[in-house]
């Protein structure tokens, strides 16, 4: 009995000393090794008289557990200490810069096109496209702008041949013609894209972007046109209320035609849309001219509807406070970084157009 | 079109404020472009009297004048005018005044050592006439009592500049604008008291319109006024023209201008004595030329409509007169022309000769064919009143007659188009005020279209008139319904948007550059494409359509490098052109990356961007877009603008598709020629039109989920192969051995040099072997191991490295 107790007491006090992991492991072997003090005691259990055996075994197990636990906790303690020392040595200055990354951006015009598409998608428009090079027929004649019509003066056209048959489209309206010739009514499309006019100064760029809209059905009237644009402008500028003014105007391919102004004011050098008493022209629109419908073999006594054309670059400038149109195409990395959008910022209906 | 409220009031009975007028004009489609107060600053110009003149001490031609400028103030002014003399009443401009002619601001200045306080003005300096000889002499006695008062009387209304749309020639006359306003309930149109010429004198100059093919002149009215004395215009007429920013010239010219602006009736006045025998209106023969009133000599093409006499061309009908027959101050006999020219003919001629005049602007939009007489009456009476003389009978020659258009209008169409209703009574009221004659026949309105409205030819034109005058405000907003029956984007458009954002997400800044470019850049990248020239470019540097986006991207990359940034990636997605016909264009994503990776990094070693950086961007983009990189096939037959040894082409499948992309280092020669200052320049092009679209939408592309749970084993091999054997070949041989067992192949080392024979290289590959059916035994692994070595050796001539 006392032998077990002796071993226990002796080793517990031994373990109280400041030991290294190796020394502890030595003690462990001394006790629990093949011929260790405790191990050999277990071997003697069989030879203990029946009456004492139970108590002997119980005492032995107790001592074993006690010693083992102590050893384990000592080792853990020492190992923990060792790891902590190691980690302490590994400490770095986490304020050093991270490994380099580069961030790409999407051009504000592309972002704006996605915003526009997202808004019109909600109310059932789909996206159509057309070529940048057009012929004179699609760009003018089919749009009720015959040769020698003064309205052609409003478009300074780039030509690709001396006969002036092939040109860079001056507006996105030829997409109306292509779409209507290709399919059957009803039509409900938008067509964003590049447009070209040989005009170059502070406020004009020889290339710019437009989005065309076209909605033709049996019963589409000017009220629907007003409703559609009212909805679009409100959604696009992400404002609660807007002030919108329809003004009579003239385009050869629509009749009646209108220009649309939105109300704004300038606060602290920034344009605030929807307030104030100043007007800003942002788009042209109207009811598609019966002559245009006839040109694309749509019966104007059965079908009617509206079309509109909006300057995309202009919209982007207004929404994002960009002052200089020319900068859009200057590719200055500082500008692109400043006005560009993160590629993950995809405008969508459910999470809003912008963050 | 410039007008004033005052002038409008000649035709309109109205008392509303100018503000209301501006609002109304815009509301009915006569857009107000700007408003200008012409009087601003003019109050500084005072009536003054020269009290003393002395010769300038240092200049023979100058005088030093003491000028009484009112309020008992005398100012010293240096003046060069010969007529400056004591006692002369004239106009004085003080320092601070802005001279209307050249817009310069006067300051106190020393002129040859004598200080001059202000200036004495000539008529030309005040834009009152072209008279620049001497200072103004105010002779009327009323001025003597008004020394010190403002010379200009303040006009009661501002100059209003309207932007008139090309369909509304009638509104290029003040009366037409007044008529529109009255129809919209803004005032009442005064009746035009047309005085008719009653003369028994014949118009003695014979006028003949030659009846020939495409004769541009349909009728020619004329009237001869004899024994006139052309003079300066009376004040009321001068004021009228000045009020809209025009400069008075002489009575006869001013009168024709006045009538043109007042009722949109262009006229032309000839000095009748300079016309040889008679007027012949005809088409030009080739080789004719004449000097126009703009003092330019024009060579005329065949078939242009000219007014001529026996000696030759007098003027281009409806566009510009000639110097030979123009009126001058000593003109005695005047022939007034009031004609009608076909708009198409006018436009053709003016465009060819590149002439723009007031008359041309009006005729090409369409002049009232029935205004010929009215114009002659108005002008002739004014000439007689101001210049005296005798008026002849009016002579009108024509080669056709004008009939008023009749139009039937179904009132129901109005609501169908506009979405709101107005009564038939209101429609008729509006139309009659616009000058239509109306009659209701079986619920249809029968209309006689006024001769001044060439734009009105069908029912929709009537709808426009009615809705315009009723007001666009009345159009009700119909809110759109949120439903979609068709996909917003088609698969190609989806791919476009996906690629755009995929490339941007790899650190590229998206640019948008012009579709045209500089041949200097384009030549490097056009390859076998033909150059597509723009006939009328903005400048020679933007003279061709781009055959490749690289032309612009390289140029802008270079500009950015010059701005001082060293490491930059930019891209553009857009069209490139291979022909000048619609549709001869491709959609391309083109990216360019310059400089180094990890420049000045404390943690990573810096290195130049290289062909494998750009290859990663292309391959990753294509993989993200849904293409399987295991099927990609690469070769090195890339375009010449790339480094021949460090560039390649990617095909989505071997032997099937068109090239999906190019990538590589930009050719060092191009970098050198274009002087691009960078450590390294790599680029790629992905051709959208060559990427086949997935046959199935993504929801149907997901196959059954299937992975092996059995143990996998990785084996490494090192093969020595000929230098020209590429890794793609080696990998494809290995992967073809057993698709079921070989699940992954990785190249982890390529080595040339010591211990490797010349012209050979060592490629180290790690192959993952895993079965879908069982745990492979050592025996199985050994078998496949040997098979790999054997097959590679047989098929590629490689040797396993021992």
C-alpha cells in the first residue's frame, strides 16, 4: 500500500520541480515504460491475495491516473509556452502593405448603358443592335429624311465614299428600321450604341453614344410615351420626384415630335436633378411618322407608337457630375480610375442601379 | 430667327408681359434659344458738343477736342476725324463704354503724349451703318437741347432668338409667329391691310422664264420703280433692323430685308439700268461664272437656276444676287423681284457652291407661293414713300399654277395619337386661327391648307398642329406596365457584357476610344485588311476606320505612359472594321498591359509583365465565360504585330472553330517605331463573333454530380524532348492515354542547359491517377506508369529522364 503511495508522493514532488519536456518524458518512462515502476506494479496484481486485490488495483489506478494527468498537463504547459515563444518571435509588422493587387474599372458609359438596359428591361423592352457603318437609306431616307431635306443639315455626317452612300450612322434610329424590317409588330426595343457626327469642340465629340427606344403596337399613344420617359428618368436619376417638360419640336421621323427637358438647379457647383427652375434638354422623341412605318411595311392604320433618342454620354455626365465630354474618350488612367465602376457593380433591378 | 416683342405687336394685339410670351413661344414649339438686351451698356453713349478743337502737338492728323458732355462737364478727347470741328454735335463714348463694332472697352489712354478721356464715334463704330468716314454729325435741332442725354433710345423689348425647326418656314417671318401665338390664345392677329399697287405704267423690262427640264423658278413677279432717290433709311426702319441685330445699309436694301423678316417674303432689288434688255430665268450652261454680292467669284455647274440678262448671269435665283446689278446709293431705277424657287433646286445649288444666305435658308424650307404680290406691294410702297419715284404695274411670269392643298381629317385620329380629347369645335377654332379653311362633311373635317404651310400634307400633320397648340401639358401620363415577354438580352449580348466585366475584373481599366484612328498607328495593326478611309474626316489623324482596336489602345497606352504611370492595363470592347459596307465589322475585346508586376514591392520580386500574364488573362476570361480550357488548342501563327516567338492563337477546339483569341508581346519594332516608353508591352484580342454560343442555357449545362471517392496517386515524370516539341503536344498525348484514370496533368518544370543535350529540353510533369471504380493497386499504378512512359516516348520521341 504504502509503496504505491510512496511512488506517488515521490514523483509528484519530483514533477513539482522546474523540468524540461525531456526530463518529464524520462519520468514518464520511469513510471510507465515497459518496466516502469507503475507498469511493473500492474503486473503484480495477479499475485496479490484476493482480499487485498481490489483495493490494490484501485489504489494503483488512482495513482496512475493522477501521475499521468500531471505529466500530460506539465507537457502541455511546456509545449504551450514553447509555441508562444515561437509565435512571439514570428511577429510581423501587419501595417506593412499587403501583396500588390490591381483593380480594373468599367467605363461610366458602359455602366450607364447597363443601367439604362436594366430600367427598360423592367418594363418589357429588349435590346437590339445595328452596324456602325450604315447606308444613306437606313440612316436618312427610310427615316423620312429625303436627300435635299434641310433636316439633314442637323447631322454633320462622316461619309465613306464620294457618292455619299455609305456613312457612319449619325444616330441610332436606323436600328428602328432594321428591327422593323426584320420582324413583325409589336415592337418594344431599345438600341444603345455608338453614333458619329463630324463635329468636334468642347461640347461635341465626333463619336458619342445614343440609346434609341421604339414601342409600336395597336394602341400606343403619346400618353404612353410620356409615362415611359417619366418612369425612365425617375429610375435613372434615382430620385423621388422629377420635373419633366414636353416641348413641341420637329424630327422628320416622328410626328408629333417633342423635346424633353428636366428641371434642375445648381447647388454648391453640383447639378441637382428634379429641383429648381432651370430646364435642361435631355432627349428627343415623338410618335413614329406614318411614312416611316410605310417604309418598313408596317400598316400605319393598324399600328402606331413612339420612338425616342437619348444621349447616353450626356446622361452619364449629369448623373455622375462629369463636366467634360471629351474626357470620356481621352483614356486618361486617372480619369478612368476616378469615374469608372467596379466590375462587380452590375446594375440590376433587385439591388438597385447603384450602391 | 430673331424677333422683338415690339415687332410682334405690329401683327398681334396683346398686352401680356414678355415673360408670358417667352413661355408661350416654347410651349407651341418655337423654342427660345436666348434673350438679349441690346441696349445694355449703350446708355453710356451721350449726345455731346465739341466746344473747342486744337491741333495735336505731336500728330498732324489728330485733334485735341474739348467736348461738352452735359452737366457742365468738359472732357478732353483726342480725335482723328476730319469733320471734328467746333460746334459739332456728335456722340461721345466715355471710358468704360464698349464699342459695339469691335466689342473693345474704352480706357483712359495717352495718344501721342496727350491723355484722351473717351472717344467720339462714327456710325460704323456704333453699328449704325457702314459709314466710317468721320464722326457722327447730329444735325437735327432736337439734339442741341439734349446734350448729356443718352444717344440711343432704350428699346422697350429685348431681342429674342428663336430656334425655328426646318418644317416651319412660315415662322421665319414675324407675322407667322404672331399667327401661331394667336392660335394658342396669346393675343389677336391683326388683319393685314394689304395696299395694292394701282398703276397704269407698264413694267417695261421683259421677264422670261425658260421652260426647261428641272427649271428651279416656278414664278417670277416684278415691279419697276423709276426715278427713286436711294438714301439712308428713316429712323423707324433703322431702329427696327437694329432691334433684331441687323445693320442698316440703304433704304432700298433695308426695305427688302424688312419685308423678308416681317412676312417671310424674300425680295431682290436690281439696279434696272444695269440690266441688259430684259430678265431671263434659265438653267446655267457649264462654264458660266459670276461675282456675287459676297464679293466671291463662283464657277457654276450646268443646270443651276440663274437670273440672267443678255450679258450673262445676274444672280443665283433665291440664293444670292450679283455685284453687276446691285443697287447703290445713286441707283435711279429699281427692279424689284419677288419669285418662287423650288426648295430642292435651291438646296442642291447652295450645297454645291457652299453658300448660305438668308434667302437660301428661307427658299429651301419653302416660301408662301401666294405671297409674291403682297411682297411687291409692301416693298414698292415703302420705296416710294422713302425714296420717291413711280411704281409700275406688277408683272408675274409663271410656268405652272399653285393650287391650295385639300386635306380630309378624321377628328378621331387626334385622341388615338395623343391619348386625350378635344372637341371638334376647338379643333376648328385652332385650325382657322392658323389660317386653314374648314368645312365639316360627314364628321370629317375638310381642310384647305394655307399656302404658307408646305409642311402640312397628311392627317398626322394636323394632329401635330392641334396638340402643339392645345399644349403638350394636356397629354396624360400612362404609367408603364412592368411585364416582360421577351428576354432583354440575347446570348451574344450577354456574352458581350460578361466579357466586359470579366476583363475589367482582372485589373484592366475599360476605355472607349473612337472608331476611327490614325493611319500611322493603324498601319501597324491592319495586317491584310484594306484601309477604310473617311471621305471627310475631322482631321487627318482620324482619317480611317480602325482595323484593330490596338491602333487606338497602343496610342492611348503611350499617352498614359508619358503621363508618368509605369504599370497599367487597359482594354476596350467594341467594333473593328474590315469593309465600308454595313455589317462589315467585328466585335473585339482588346487588352493591353504594360510595365512590371510588383514594381518596388517590399515583399515580391519585381518582373516585367510577360506573355504568360496575358495568356492567363485571356484563358481565365474564356474559362469564366464558360469555355472548357481542356479543349483549347494553341498555335503560334499569330499576326505580325506580335513578337513572333512570344505570341499565339487560341482555338476553342482543335481543328473546328475560328480563332478565338490572339495574345502575346507586342512586336519590339512597333514599340520602337511608335516610341512607347515601357519595360514590356503585352496584349490580347478576343473575337466575340468567333466564340460559339453555348447550345444550352446554363441551367441545362450542369451535368450529374460525380466524383471519385477512391484514393488518388500523383506520379512525377521528367521527359527529355526535342526543343520544338511543345508542352501542349506532350500533355495531349498523356491525357489521351486513359481518360478514366488520368484526372489531372500539371507541368511543373521546364529546363534547358546543363546535363541536357543541345536542342533538347526537359519537361517535368505531375500526373494524377485516380479510378472512379476502385482503389488502384501498386500493380495497376505501375502499369499505367509504364504505359505513360511508353506512349510518350513512342509518340513524341521523348526519353524519360533517369
